C-alpha cells in the first residue's frame, strides 16, 4: 500500500454538438438538420413528405402531431388515387379520420 492517491484516468473527450444548418423558428441549435427526402415522382406526395423536414430541432412530443398529419394526408392521397382508378368493391362514404397513434402511445407531458 502506498500513501499516494490512486491515479485517476483522463476523462473521455465528448464531441461538440453539430450546429444546425440554418436554425429557424422551432429549431434548436446544436441539432443536425434532417436531409431532404428524395423525390417520389408525385409532387403531391413530395409536398406531404416534405413536412417531415419540420422534425429537426423539435422536441419529441411535437413529432407525434407531424407524423399523424403526414400519415393522414398520405392516406387521403392514396384513397383519392383508388377512387380515380374506378369503382371500388366497397362503395360508401370514406372512413372517418382517426389518429395514426392511439392516445395511449402519445408521450406524456
């Protein structure tokens, strides 16, 4: 045994946060911007999917609202495409809108 204190290992360096590219309203600095989505070939779908770019820098609880909106709009586009192709085997009014995520899966605030 020795009266000298034990050697303490040097701390592991932590990388600095990456600054966001063009921080705007709703974005927090230090978070990387999401890459733009690749074009789908349908401008209506591209417009809807572009909303996912709003996720960068937002708190996770706000992501649910954006995902639900994108999901619902894509479902509406798909339903419209099916109606445009011809009569469906299931005639009737469109199904009522429902959230993409049940309330039980929503983050608690």
